[in-house]
C-alpha cells in the first residue's frame, strides 16, 4: 500500500473550501441555514457558534462565517427551536428543543439515533462538554474538506455486538496494542476521518488535560500502529496514516512531545520513540515544526538478499487546539487557524513523504 503524495494533500488542505455556490434568495438562504444548523445540533447534541460556522460556511472568512452563524442561532433562539447553555468554563453552547426536533421531523430528517429528538435533557446535564464540542468541531472541519468523519459517539455502535451464547454486549476497538505488562489494551479515537480516494484513515486525539503515565503509554501504542490496519467496524478495514494530537495548552503539547520523542542526541536526525530506543525500533523525523514522519523497519528481498530499510508508515501532527476561535472578539483582529489559511482540520507539511532510508546508511 502506498501513501498519498503530501504535496497534493497539502495544496488541497490549504485551498479555500469549495462549496456549491448555487444562488439563493436571502429568504431561501436564511431558511437553508436554519435547517442545516438544526441538523448539526440533532447530530451532535450540542454545538457552539464556531461549530455552526464551520458547518454552514467554511468557504467564507472567519468573521463573515461566525457572524452568519450567530445571526442564524439568534433567530432559532428567538423562535424557541434551540436553547442556550453556559458551561462551567463560561462558554456558550446550544441544544435542540422539542420544537426544533419537530421541525426536523417535518422535513423527514433522521438524526444519529434514528429520528430527530430533542436532546436538551441530556445537554443540560453536561456542565462542561468541552471535549465533545471539540470532537464535533474537527468532525465538521474534516467533512468541510471532503472527508468522511465521525465522532467517538458515532463510531461506538459499530464496535458493540451481542454474544449469542451469553446474550451479553461485547465491545471491540478500532486498534489495540500490547502494553509493558503484556496485556492487550483497546484504543478509541476522539474523532476519525477517511477519504474516498485512498485507503488511509486519520485519527484525532483531543488533549484537553494532561495525560497520566498510563494514557501516555496509550499514545506511544497508538503512534506505533501507524501503517497498520484499523478495524472500521461493519467488516471494513483501512490503514492508519495520520495521528493528529490537538492540545489545549502549550504545556500539554510539550509533555506529549517529550514523551513521544525523548531527547535527540547531537547530530542525530532520527528522534526515537521514547519507549523504544533500540536500533531496530521505530523512529520519528520532524519534517516541519510539530509534524513528524513515522519510520518503521521493513524487510526487502532482492536477488536472494534480505535487507532492512526505514519506511514511512504515516505522520504524527502535534498542534494546539484553536482555543482563541471559541472566544473570538472582533477587537482581537484577524483570526488565525481558520479554513482560509489551511489550518483546519490540521496543517499539512509543505514537503512530500520522505523516501525510505536503507539500514546501512543509518
């Protein structure tokens, strides 16, 4: 299996999102935006203005997209199709009301649970649903780039099955790894994205708080699975090509980075995965700040001779969550990290995938 040419992927990710620009009258455009905003709320249970902006108008500049989303939500709130909540961290988010759910049912829209329902009773119990909101945001951002995408909540039913003998519910996982204690541990993404044009899958991890030692080991286990098959559920498999680690603070990012790469010796181009420093272990090369190629050894057979080479199995991206977008104020000036500068759902490196490195050239 081959990797996509990153030059092509990078230019696609940095390009302005292209949507259908069919002309609507102002009244038609308003009704369309209101209905699509309700669909987003029905799918994810809760959403912020930036989530609605990413879903409705990612092709527009941030100020224009956010203003349009806020106007749409203001109208829905006035007409009692949505309700407004304030999280513990003083962030505003919205939930669908029974009236909004009825409107969607009139349009025969089916939500994630089958028929659109008002999740307000569940939304109001979430005093700080920041993790779920960011998971939804990057799912929406991936879909704006033309990818298929799912949150963890949407993926979960794929991995639940009933044992016919015991009549108990059993759970599987997209990936599993063997820890230092020899036991296998399952891994579940916060969000996942895939393309229709290749066999690769993108795994998102939202780092809202610092990981403990056990979860740091999970991160190592996940990175070492790059280049292997992911169980997509429903009998489908794809290859893990990218791991996107999105950190809330710089200190969380530094901690994850340190645990992944350790400390490089002077003049050493390869940054070893921290828990594997032997010569035959995988390694990371930092192509651009925060973007690493993941190398693992493969055997090559030619003319009866077996040789080892380092080949790229995928990429690891370490970047900050765009926290400033959630509390954006026009007084802050231009907003960075929006679709028009190619930062969502993640920034692609300018260079192409690295070529394999023969073992004797290490």
